[in-house]
C-alpha cells in the first residue's frame, strides 16, 4: 500500500489531488474553489497551483507569453530533470519550437481515418468482453464494469497500435499507477521499469527493421526524422511511453464514468439505448461532464497571476474537468444534458497540446458504449458505496460493480 | 450564410468534421478543411451553427 496522505484542512491553501477525499468529492471541491478562490495553492509536491475557472485554464493552456513550460506534466515530488524544450516524453513534455515538429510525426497515425480503421477490431473485442461479463453476471449476479470491461479496451487497442502483447496489460497498468496515479518515489528493480520494458521492445525492432510505412507505431518512430535526423533513442522511448501511458487510464476512466452515469440515470440510459441520433451528443456530454484528465504545467518564470505569486518551477495543475463545469462557460454546467447542443468542452485539452489520441479515445468510448448498452440493455450499480474512483490527475472509476436487469 | 474558418486556431479536435461532414473534411494530419467556401445551403444552416457552437478553439464563425 502507498503511504497515507495527510488530511486536507483547507482546499484553497492545502489542496491535494492525490488525496482520496479529492477523488471522492472533486466536483464539489472545484465548484467551491471556483466561487471562493478561484486559484488554489498548496505547499504539497514542493508547491503547486490549481486554477478552476474555464477562462483561466484556457489562457494558461494557450500560454501566449511563454510563462509556463510543459517540461513537467505529471505532478510529483521531484522536478523532471530533462530540460525544455524536449522533455522526457515528446511531444507532451515539449515546448515550442521543438513541440510542433515532434507532434507532426504522430498526427498522421492518429488522424480520424487511420483511427476509423481500428473500429471493427475494437467493436469485436468489446463484444468478447461483454460475453465474458454476462457469463460472470449469470454466475454471481453482478460483474465489475471497470475491471471486466472499461480497463481492458484501451489496453487492447494501444497494444495493437504499438505492436505489444495484449497480455502485458497488467504490466502496463502497473506502469500507469506508478507514473500517473500515484507518482511517489519508489525503489523499483530495473527490469520492472517502463524504460527497461521499452528498451527491449525497441531493440527487438532495430534488429529487424521494417521499411517505412510498414510495421507498428514503434517501427514508425524508428523510421521518421526530425530536423533531418533520426530521432534520439530517448525521444523514441519517451514518445512510446507517452503513447502507452496517455492512452490507457484516460480512456478507461472515460468509459467507466459514462457507464457509472448511465447505471444511475435510467432516463438517460433509455434515451441513449433507444435514440441513435443522441449518441454522438451524449458521448461529448460524457466527455464534458466527466472529463478524466487534469493536465499540469510548470511555471517557467516568476510572475503574478491574479494576485498569486507564481514562482519558477512551481507546479500548475490544469483541471480541464473543472473548466468543463464552469457556469460562466457552460449553461447548466452542473447538469448532465444528454443532447447538449453547445458544447465547447476541453476534455482533450485546449491549444497546441490538444490530446493527440482524441480521435482514438472518442472512437473507443463510442464503440464501448454502443456495445455495452446494445448488449446489456439495462443495468444499475450494485451499491454506489462500492464504486471506487482513482486518485491523481486521471479521474475515473477503478471498481464499478453493476448488476444486469433482464426485463428489457 | 457563410462560414469563416481559421486554420491558425484549429487544433484538430475534429468536432466539426464529426457533426457536419457535409461542411468540413479533415486532412491527413487531422486538421479541419472547409469544403464550402461560398454560401452554405439553407438545409445545412443548423449544422453550420453546431460547428460554431462546438469548436473548443473558437476557430469557426458564421459570416452573414
């Protein structure tokens, strides 16, 4: 077990996004901070800030004056030591001018038409998961929609894209827990680190190189060039770590949150099930209302932001999910409106770092919900108290026991 | 009704392309491409408005 967190007395001056109380009450905490604060501070993790208004979050993401750096995007006790503008995991940790060319290398493989080609594979896999879930449900009267469904889908898809064995899923989830969900200092044997894992994968591909345009995404990174040269080994590895880590618990959280919502709102479930035209709007509303990802930046130079003294190397959380619930930016921001027509949500971030995998994530979320609802029809939570949400910068259900109703 | 689309602001969220493929296509890097430079046909006015109202980057506007 990880160390117990000190209790939070005051969320405006001592917030902790890795605290179980935050996981349990995030929406209320954001609403309170937005009204009272609206930029919270904490001395934890060596000093960090958290704006909660959509306008402030968007302005920081836009970073017009270069006051912030993406060198660090996951808040931890230690400041990342790989300097800007490249950072540990390009392009998410990269700043201009390195960012755009590093991102360009990846835009093609994640563009809508490329992603669309993975839909049949994803759909078939979702069906196989539902088959197994229904079997479990028949045996014990319930199944876990996070453990038995949502957490498996992005693992399968990104493993396919990266050419990794899908049975390594549990290993990937451990990497993610250590990197994102609970980034504390730990002693890990070298062979259990994400770096070691991918060094082996990269070495295997280098020994058997593929012509350009063939092979998996790791082969692609070994074939492309930046500024006329092959990518540095650390660049390849960092990007592959990024593609694995960023693609899994985020989408898994999103699918899980949507199922969690539908399990508790029979009217929304019936509408989603019976009205195919509402589904694309519902998917965007799930993304808005239950956006999983809070990004982070670091302060690049001392400055004052609305009276807050930002110091170089302070962390700055960008809670896009809180911005998505700002009543200044969204009508009925605290309500789930299944056919919301005006929805400029920032679930995938805003500005130059817009989630590279957003088309993939949206496809996975849509397909996962289609299959789940079309097959299972009607379901509810076994007990709301049995649902457990993740801590840290990615928010979503990690345990989600649901029972199937068979009368529909 | 015409549409102003600002490619400089577009970050490739692809919301417009999903909502109105009649009006927006998408290029190989995932950036929006406006298909109708001139007058938007009346039957697509609602969809054009949806594109405006769902662009997270405010890259799309209606020009009367």
